[in-house]
C-alpha cells in the first residue's frame, strides 16, 4: 500500500516556511527534562535513587523469552547494526511514500540517535556493576547515561512521525506502535543489566527532543531538501 504524501507545486521555487516554533518548544522542553534527569541521577547516585535496587530485583526475575528478546534488541540496536536498520527503514518509507520523505526521516533519525553522544561524555556515568546484578552483557565504560539503544528507538519513532506529519492518520499509527516499542527497548536494557532506569528514561526525551528541535529549525529548508530526492515521487493518494 502506498501512503499519501503532501504534493509540491508543479513549477517555481519550493515554498519557504518559517521556523516551526511549536516543534522547537516541545523539543526544547523534552531535552531540558532529559538533561535534568541526567543531572539528578548522576549527582545523587544509583544506590540513593533506587535504580541500583531495581536492577538487582530485575536480575532475579529473568526468563528465557525476555532474555532472548533483550539480546536481539542489543544486537539490532548496536553501533554496527543500527545504521543498517535505519537504511532499511528509510528504504521502506521510500517504497511507500517518496525519496524526499525517506531522506528526511533518515536525517532526523540520525540526529536523534547521535544526540546522546555528547551527553555520554558530559555525564560520564558508570555502567551498573556486572557482578551484583548478574549483568548478561559486560559494559565497563562510563557511558551509561543516556542509553544509546533507547535513543535509536526514539530517533526512529519521532523521526518518522515528523517526516510523515503531512499524513495525520499514518503519524498517529507510528506513535501508537512506536511509543510501546521505545518502552520495550528500555525494559530490555534494564533486563540485561546494561543500564539504570534514569538512563533509559532520559534517553528518549533527549533523542526525541533533539529530533523535534532539528525538525523545527530546519523547517525553512525542508521542502528544498525533500525536492532534491523527489525525482521518483509517487502520485498523490494511496493505492493497493
């Protein structure tokens, strides 16, 4: 099924639109809340926030299905496989809509994913101790906050929602399915013992907020960027 996408003018320059202040406001607020969570959990400590106890408790309630799913998410969202996942999803959007939408989604999702890189360096939070929580993957770096896997999931979901916002019905479905996926990815990171709760709560706020900020700031050039890829645009409307 092909999804309907907004049409552009047949001739003349692409319309110039102002910065989207609504996206900027929402995105900035989300990033601010995510950063405040990071400041709080790193300054307070996992033992005092209750995050350490939660990880220990989760380690005692693992099951084969949950662990298997968590390991799959760990591989799919890794720095080696993640880029191929983004390209595959962009290819699906290209097939269902047009090149411009696929390219815009890909750029926004990448911004969301990599937005947490600087935060990892700034907050310098150590991973949960491997022994006490019986971590199933060994992570010794001081890069626990924010979670990269959760950031990837948030970048994909929010990036797709922004890229497809010309179609409210499809955007609603993206959010309806995507938000639970983000939560599921967050839970798998806790189940493996790779992160604390604050890491997976702050991450989608920062990553998703970064996507919204980028979408708002880049709104004036969005049509021009989309237009460079739209030589294969499909006719307006949907068909089976």
